[in-house]
């Protein structure tokens, strides 16, 4: 009988780290992943980046895989080699950028494979993007370009020579719009009775 608590812990841990069953519907995501809505709402209140933008960026970056990494390069087309970057986790954040986030926020123990920390990073970075580049926190298209290219890269217009990235940013924008519409339809379910829908 001693193994029962351990088994329950393993089951709960597995449920917490698997991607949502329906990644195309924000209401279904929040219904399945207990606590995720509260976390994204808190990030919205802290940094001003709304939940639908947070979800759309995570969907693009990792498809909600907590331990996502860039694919390995191939040596001689066969042998697995180094990865192209140190990006990791839900939000695919590089080591140096994550260190910057932890230093600026004081969250020394934040982890890229923790959903709460990942969306807080997205909110924080979106807020920095607004302060640095003047891009609205609701402008998913430009926010994503700055997220992918970095603030310096966005300012230099590096994305302009990457047609594929412009297409991706358009898809992220469209997904965020769908997520927002869906959330508007399940707000009464997700919000507590005493709290007004924030957007």
C-alpha cells in the first residue's frame, strides 16, 4: 500500500506535463489544464500581455511540450550533432535570455519547463518589447516578430529578409485571434462570479 501515494504523484505529474488534448481551442485548454487560466490571467495583470497572446506564442514555440528543444543538426546527414540553439521549454527561451529574465525579475529558481514561469517570461518579455520598441502588448504579429528576432533584430528589421518568419507571425496572429474569440465565449465558466472579465 505504500506505493499508492507514489503512483498518484506520478500520474498527476504526467497529467501536468502532457500537452493539451485540443490545442486549437483555448477554452478546452483551460478546462483540461486546471490552474493554467488563473496563471495566464495573473500574467496579464502583472505585465499586460493577454492570455490569448501568451497561448498563441507557446503553441508556436513548443506545441505545449514542456521539454521542447530545437532539433539536432546532422553530421554527414546521419549522425546526430549539436542543436542549433540552447532554446528550451514551453516558451523556447535561450540560456542567455532566461538568465536575463531571472536577473531582472529576481526569480532565481524559475524553470523553463514550468508553465507558470514560461508564461510569466512571455509577459515580461512582451512588456519589455513595449517599453523598448513601443509595440502594443495586444499586437500579436509584431510581438512575435520581436520575440523571435530579439529587440535588436526587430529594430534592424532582420525579419524582412525572412519571408517564412513573416508567414509564421501571421499564423500566430490568426491563432491568437481565434483563442481570444473562444475565450470570450467561455468567460463565465472560467472567471469567478465576483471578478469581471479583464478583456
